[in-house]
């Protein structure tokens, strides 16, 4: 009964996140906006890059590496895709100028993949060139399963030219078994995540022991080959097992990183950092925080209580 309610609540939140009318109402209602923004602040860098840089500096001082993303995806026009590209270029310039300890993360569909592959390739190339000037890594996110081929196609091309590009693979997709074998041939960092999107039946593993086992299999392979990797999960048991693998392979801290979303299970990451492991926080910023907040609560409905606390405090 409790689980059923939690699942229904999570589904309702995902629906609310995509409801344009609700979103427009909240964004146009100053009181509601203010209240919900208080809850969102726990999970986002801010609405602007400037706000985010403030948070990144704080976390850098505490010894965390960071990754910055300007939120957005599925841009429909070349103008929008180019505007996003320019924002990512600005992030690279600020990271370099302000000497931040940070990479950048992005969705290829944000910078043109949904308009044309050529546009996306062109924009990614410009971003990687700017990033290279500051020795900054550019990490490509994994999107829904319908886009995996297109994303990997662009990645496999660009990584040959720009070694500072990294890719995210979703452990829950069955196809990742094959994609992994191809992707690992390149030097670029591989970030392993469980996977966040609903998929058509038969394409993915559900959350559970089998997925955790598969996830750790990828981590084991990456660490055993001393391949740059990111262990991007909040799953305490996986983090624990990964620590054992890092010790077993005597992996140096510049090869791997434990990576968490900003505001999620922070104490676990802090603990890892204090034990001497390389730890990184992923911060997103932008005006679309409403969607981001709903998703963070939907994937862990107990966060609703945290949101209430943040709102009344
Ligand atoms: C750095 C980073 C980058 C990512 N990039 C992508 C991407 O490009 N593509 C993609 O599909 N997915 C991405 N994800 C999301 C990922 O796929 C998972 O959906 C997400 O990390 C939750 O799964 P989990 O590994 O934490 O394990 P889960 O099995 O979902 O959760 C394990 C435990 O972690 C804790 N936890 C999980 N989520 C929350 C939460 N919201 N609040 C509080 N506690 C929580 C809980 O204790 C839970 O029991 C990324 C995640 C991270 C950390």
C-alpha cells in the first residue's frame, strides 16, 4: 500500500513536471515561484551562471571537484541550439578565468542534435575547442534510449579529435554491453549511471540486484584497465563495492571520480572525500528548475518532506 502510494505520487510528479500549463502558472505567480524556488535551491546551482559559480567556489574550497551544466534539452531551432552553445562556451571561459576546479556536462540535444547531426557536431566542436584552452573536460550526458545511437555516433567521432570529451553510459540498457566495448577503445572518460528515463519494454533492467551487478561489472572493467571513469551513483552499496575495487587495483585518484548530483546524498559523498576518494558534484543551472525539482522528488518521493522543510525554514 505504502509503495503503491509512493509510486502513484512519483508518477503524478513526473506528469506535473511536464505540464506546461502548471509550469507557466507557477513561473508567473511570484509567491508560488518564490516558495518552490526555495525547495529547488537545494538541487540547483541557481538560475544563472554567476550564482552557480558562487556555489562551485564554495564546494571547490571544501575539496570537491564540480561539473557545471546549463540545463536544457531537445532544442527545436538552430537559433536556440547556438544560444545554448554560446552559454557552454561562456562556462568554459569562466572556469578558466576564475580557476574553478570543474568540468562541464551537456546534452547533445541541447546543442543541436534534434535539429541536425551536422549542427550538433559543429557546436560540440566549438565547445571542445574552448574547453581545451582551459584543460576542461566536456562530459556528454546519456539521453532517452531513442537517442543513444545518435549520441554515441557523434561522441565516437569527436573523441578522436578532442581527447577532453567524456561520455555517459546507462548501465540499465541491455545494449550498453556492446556500446561499452566500442567506447572503451577511446581514451575519453566513461561515466557510468544506472539510467533515468522510462524505456520501451525489453530494452532495460529495472532497479535491483541484477542492475547493481551489471553496474559494478562496468566499474570493475574500467578500473582494471586504468581507464578514466566516473562512478555516478548515490547508491551506498555500489559506492562501497567500488571503493574495494579502487583499493584492489590501486587506482590513482586522477583516474576515477565518485560523482553525485548536487543536493542528493551529500553526506555520502562527503564521507568518501574525507576517506581520501576523489569526489565530484554535478550542478545544473537555468530557468527550467521546476522540471528538475519535480524529477528529483519523483525519483525519491521522501524528498517531498525535504522540500517542505526547505520551504518553511
Ligand atoms: C553525476 C550524475 C550524472 C548523471 N547523468 C545521467 C545521464 O546522463 N543520463 C541518465 O539517464 N541518467 C543520469 N544520471 C541519473 C542516473 O541515471 C540515476 O537515475 C540517478 O543517479 C539515481 O540512481 P542511483 O544510481 O543513485 O541509484 P538508485 O537505485 O536510483 O538509488 C539508490 C539510492 O540512492 C539514493 N537516491 C537516489 N536518488 C535519490 C534522490 N533523488 N534523492 C535522494 N536520494 C536518492 C537513495 O538512497 C536510493 O535508495 C546521472 C546521475 C549522476 C549522479
